[in-house]
């Protein structure tokens, strides 16, 4: 059972990392056309991004 839980935890960690990287990439691309909106989003969501 322990190995199963560790395996599931690793899959969740990898998936979460993937989506965090995708979100950062989207913000990076959007900042090229609307940097002020991205700055505002980041300043309003600092705790959620950490």
C-alpha cells in the first residue's frame, strides 16, 4: 500500500508541475502583448503563485 501511495503522489507532483509550467508560459506570452495586465495579475495573486 505504501508503494502505491508514493507512486500516486509522484504522479500528482509531476502533473502539478506540468500545469504550473504551462501557466507560467501563458503568462510569459501574454506579457508580450499586455504586460500591465500580467503585472496586475501577479501582484494580486502572489500567495497563490508561491
